[in-house]
């Protein structure tokens, strides 16, 4: 925990939509200004402008295929989007010109990188990280200048100077000891001077200085890392929804904001498809014992959702529902390994998941028949061909001898997950869930109870995803 004698520190992260237009960035600047009135120290982390990272990576992918024809249009789009905001929010002409010159240099770097990728005919993970990093590197300059123009003394800092990672490009892992040392050395003097550091989310660098990224949506993770190592007293994630919802409002219009949710509950939701928070964000925040809040940039007066320690939310509060939220992961397939020859044979599961791991595929759900005659697990649909190939190679001898009858994958399915500490403490919850699905005439293909005891997951046919989510959400609003 931060020492009581140290000045209170707030870390705020703004997502792409929160800075994606002149109006949005002006709103973000006002939020920072109000926070500075209440917090002695404020640190800001920003994503790229909405749509920019996708544009950068799509351009790089096109260049890798030998098609550089999209580059001129992409270059103009990047310049125009940032220029529009600069003209609107940076009235000082010399400051605006300096910012746009720096952004122009980054856009030229993008074009040069894509031409190099086109010549090579390949976009390596290292090259893709260099390209993807440019969005945050542009937006951080723009936001820092906007804050300065709004009367908030600020200085932009690239996270490559702070967050030290391994060389697992596109999904790098931080070295917390080195990151703590560098972050405190770089940021504490700025905070002591009364400045607001504005930092690139999503990025880090190896010890050798090579740019890495923390995975898509990694700006949330940046906030968790920097909040933990400073340490901050609280981390606020500013996004475009009023906090954590009971369901995706696009599927369930009557979805509501949860005023509070425990660390383990949000971890399950993030893992099982809720987009409001990057799954890795939670660990450094929990370990540092600091507060986390999710807020809406476009509705800043809304209290949002506050995360609370697990012990404070294990049993439902008076009037609180047993199930807190329902989420869905689409585009999954169920892979099944089955055969009577598996009965009592040790090591089948270990070999199966080693084969899956060799393809770099994550497995979100596993279930096994008690007779040991089948193992069933879900994988992303696009990984199915590679995973089936690896399994057939691993079990070639067993398949030839008919110890394993077959290895196969279903058509597309979805994982529906209900989350809430009440699933652990309240008798009959599973019965309510499956009764509700039965009433809606939804067939459940597989079931798994989360090891955290705060979630129950079911696999349903892809076509029944929306119906299943709506049916289960009725248990919350009833």
C-alpha cells in the first residue's frame, strides 16, 4: 500500500474513443483538470485515437502481401485526424506547429516501415510492434499539448522509457523490478514539479530498447503496471460505457451498470469476453492493494464501477442478485478426443494440451467425461485446423490402433458465462441457470464450473448466443 505520508497519486487511463475526436479529447482534458483539483499527483495514460491502431496494422498487413497502394490514403487519414484535433484544441500556433511536426515525423516513419515490410514480403512480430506503437506515440503528444493549452502543466513520456519487458513481441511481459526502478526515476521528479505526466499506453521496450507491445487492449494493463509500481492510490479506467455492465448492452438493452464488483468477478468477466477491461490489468492492482474504478468519459458524473477486494464481496449484499453478469465468447469450436482405449491410460490429457500449446492456442474451457473416454475443450475457431493437425500428429499411433476413435471439432459455438460470488454461496443456482435455459429451449453442449468458484460456463450453438444471454440476464433483473 502507498505510504500514508506520501502525496496521494491517481493514475487515469483514457481509451481510444475517449481521445478519438476534438470533443472527446476536450472532455478528457476537463476530467484531468478536475482530478488535479482533488489529487496532489495525477498521471495520465492514453491509447491511440480510436481506429488508428487498426489502420496501422491493416496497412502493414497489406504491405506484407506486396500491396502498398493503401499507404498514401492511410498517411493522409492519420495526418488529417490528428491535425483536426490539434487545430481545435491547441490555439497557440507555435505549439501546434511543433506537435504536428512531431506527429508528421511519426507518420513518415510508418510509411517507411511499411515500404520495408513490402520489400521483405513479411511483417515480423518485431516490425508489427514498431508499427502498432506509432498510434500511442502520436496521441500522447497531442493530448499533452491539449492539456497544456487547457492550463494543465504536463509533459509527455513514452512508456518505452518506463516499462521494461521481455522480447515476446506483440504480447510482452513486464519485468516489474526494472520497471519500478525506471518509472520512479522518471516520473517522481515530474510529479514533484507539479507536472502531469502523459504516458503512452500499450507500449514497453526490451532492455536493449526495442519497442514491444503488451497485447491488444494493453493500455489498461499499462495503467495497472504503472499504478502498482509508483505506487498510486487509485487507478481509474476511462472508457465509453458507464462501468461494468450486467451484459453486453448490444445484446441486452436493459443491461445495468454494476456499482461494485470483486477482483475475482471482473477477472472472470474479462477472461470470458467482457471488453471493458484487459484481463491482465487486475493482477498488478490486486497485488499492490490499490483501488480500481471504471468510468465513462462521456458521462463523467456517473459513479461507474468500483472494484473491491474479494473478501468484501463474497456474499451478495442485501438486495443484490446472486448472479451479477452474463457474458459470451463467440467464434469458438469444441474439440473432442474420444475412444475407449483412453480409459485408465495416464498422460493423455497432458499430451493433448502440449499439442495444443505447440500451436500457440489458448483454451478457455475444458471438460472431461468421468469415464475418461473423452476429453472436450474449446478453442478459437480460426485455430481449429492447426490444433486438429497437431493432435492427429501427436496421437497418430493411438488413432491407428483405434485406442482413440477420433479427434474432431464442432461447428462454431459460443461460451456463455454467468459470474457472481453467489454461485458459490447460494444453493440451487446451477439449477436456476439450467432451468432458465431449458425454458428458452436452448441446448447446452458442455459445462464447466470456474475454479475461482465465481463463474459457471456453458457452451451453446452459435445461433443461440443472443437468446441464451438474454434468458440468463432475466435472472439478474427479475
